[in-house]
């Protein structure tokens, strides 16, 4: 088989708000075409090989969906009728299992569960009519996860290509302390301008997501090197030859860039979790140090410069005066002990961020879970102090 001539399909890469261009840049690198930026997602066209490669190497993508069918429907009867016309037997295994996730924004489809049920009936009835056998529904561990999206009367039915979210890199402890999403951490690093080869300080490291994402990026190894299964492997159309090509090239896809990373925290549990996560990555010889240090007593060597990233408490469990005092102290520490560095801070507490006492050179609106946050960047100079 000539892999380069395999058919193309339409896909949608889901991501976090503000990371769309980062995903588009990766898709272009991986060989995708017809790339279109959307809201929290990027549409693209790709061969099976290109889609497999993106799933293997994507740093800023949460999910990859293959778009199967798009049509107009005014009610659940039309949804059923038009969905039953689709050749589901060419996509799903008749003896496999599936489940349906629904996202519906429509006055014509007021009951999400009923719309989901009608799509399920259409799939099952199509299989029964064509093969005499129907696949089973399994909500816990399905072979295929189908996505139903309805906006007004526009219905889009997609198939999950990645399976488990691509944010799950396989290194995190289940006991992680208020962890950042891995895609969020990688995207924040990218937006800060940090790249492998630049010294990184992570002095409130928590469970170590910033540190691990930076170390993984600098290693040049595939982001999903710890994953053995993707949902596309269960598809009828799974191209084993294309997958083996992507898998074989993966370990030589990028080049290691020597990078110095300093992680620290005042919490011993955070240090243990960061060390555990790094051990799970099993990376080549990177210069990553993890130490028990209070940020408010830390400072870099005078000969060093680079990027310092901070994810301080947002204040949900603190008194207002305490959180204001903490952020003011962060600003003082950065100003007087980190000159020459670029500092980046993420927080949902906009009032506390003003207490940093420095004018940000860069601002990005991002989301940490349901919280709208700011990712503020500061150029740290010796001399006069700026107020925001």
C-alpha cells in the first residue's frame, strides 16, 4: 500500500481557549491541510498517517475528532432518519461497543438524553438491517466514543480518534495536589515564549506539571510515548501500516535540547509528587533539580537568567488581606531578587494580581478548569519600580 495516497478525512482538534494558533502550528508541522481556526478548536484535513502523528505528538490538543456526518435536522425524527442513512458498518465493528457524548445548544432539541437515544437507535437499527448483528452500548469502556453536537439545527456527528484525553501523558500521580492540566501547562509555557534550551524556574511547582512538560518538550521525545492505545486502533478503517510508520519514526521525530530546569516548593508532598512524575517520564539526562525551598527565601545565582513561572494560590480558601499580602510579597521578591528574568504568573484573582506591583508586558486570557484566569508576563529590571 502506498501510505502517502491513503484517503483524507475531516477532523477537529479540541483545545483550550487561547491555544488555537498553537494547535494550528503543530498540525501544519505534522502535515495537515485545510487548517481552520475556531473557538477552542481547529478544523483540518488529514490522511490517517497525519492524524496518527498528531495524536502521538500533539502538545496543545485535548482531543481529536473525526467528523463523520454534518446535516440539518429540525427534530429527533429527522435526526434518526438522517443518521440511519450513514454507513456505520464502515466505521464501527459490529461486535464492538460504543457510547455517545452529546453537546446540544438548540431550542428544537430540548431534551439532550432523548436526542442521544435517537442517535443510538439509528446506529443500532442500521447495523441490524445491514448485518443482522448490533453493537452494544458501553458507557464505561467503549471501543468507540461518538460525539453528537447540535447547534440550532446543525447536527455534527464525530468519532473520537484519540480516546483518553491527550492531556493524560501518563506521568501524574493520582494523589497530585491541585494539578494544572498538562495541555494548559504546555500552552502557558509556549505563550510565555519559553522554549527548550532556556533556563526555567518553577519555584511553586506543586505536582510538577510545568516542570514535567518543559522536560518532556526539551527531550524531543513524543508527547504520548507512555501510551499504548488510541481509540482509532478500534476503527474498521484502522491503517496498521500507517500507524507502524508513525510509531517507528516517533522516537527519532525530535531532537533533545540540553535544558536546565529548577523546580522547588515549600510543601514536601509537592516535592515527592514532582520527583515521582519525573521518574515516570524516564527522560534522558536532563539537568532538572527538585528541592524543598520556600519561594520567599529563594533567588537565582547572579549569573543566571531565564523564565520563572508561578501558579500561586488564587485565594478561594484565604482571607482577602492574606492573599493580597502574598501577591505583594511575590512582586517584591521578583523585583528585588530576580532582575534580568521574565516572570509569568497565572491567577483567577485579578485584584490580587494588581498587588504584584509590576506592570505586565504581556497578558493572555486563559481558563484553568472553570476559572477564567490571566497569564501575565513581566520583564524584571533592576531599578525603579513600576505600578500596574
